[in-house]
C-alpha cells in the first residue's frame, strides 16, 4: 500500500515537472515590424459613427511580410476577406429591414498558414473591425460595455485592450476611431515557453499583431 502510494506520488511529480518544463518546440516568435503605411480613416467628431459599408478592408492592416516578422517560420500564408454585419440586436429590433450601411463586405480578414511541425495550414489568425466612430464615443463604449480582463499586456500602440477569453482568448482593442478584435489558433509548440500553445498564442503572439495593426492608425 505504501509502495503503491509512493509510486503514485512519483508519477504525479514527474507529470507536474513535465507540465512546467520549458517547451522544446521548433517555432520561434518574432517581433512586430509594421510597414510604413497608414489606413486612412475620416475624422469623426460629435458622436459620429462611420457606416459599415465605408469601413476599410480589414486585410489592409496586416500583410504577409508582417506575419513573417511575427512568425518567421510561417509558410503557405493565405488571406480571405469576410463580411461583417454591424447591426446590433437593439437596432435590428427597432428596424429589421436590410440597409447597406449595416454591412461591411470586407470587415474581417482571415489568415491561414502552416508553421513548422504542421502538415497543413492549421494555424489561423483573424482580425475583425468592430466599429469606426468618434474616438470619444469608442472610449466611452469600451469603458462601459467591453467585457473582458483589463490588462496592459498587448496594448502597445493601442489605447486600451481587454482579453475576452481565458484560454483560446482573443483581444478586443481600441485605437483612436477604431474598435477591433484579433484572435486565432495554432497546433504548434513554441520555443522556450512553458505554457500550452493556446496561452502562448494569446499572450505572446496576438500582442504583436495588435502592435502591427495599431501602427497603421495615425
């Protein structure tokens, strides 16, 4: 009985040590290297909100070279514009008729890629515009309505960010007139990181994308 218990404790200790040992993965994480470009957004004041059909193309904010700066081992990078419906449920209840201004045909950009160790493009990153409006209105909305964990991590270049999930979380950030969310997933292990891949992706990779995006907003 004692021997069995002792062996069980040894196995448990071995598992715990293995769990917290640094990862020996092959994938390195680089640093944001935003290109010298500006996404032109109109000057919005007095509570103005830019109609969704006038939003910029979300794929303009991050290009393949900027992805490779953050994930040097990325290959087979592809991007796809996706539509976003900006109509809130409150607005829909008041008037459910379709209006062009409520929809952006390219308000979200989905990037797929293959990292070292993956046999296909299993890693995904996405960027979605949530709103473009008077910066004061954006700030007031986020301060009152944004659900998530307040943190300064990843907010380099942003006015404010919150983490909207605990494990495979995303970042909801604002910079000037832009409110946006970034997220994604991967199957790989990263070099020198003791945390599981979803946490490394959230805490170390996504913040570099936040810096890349916010650099385009002047």
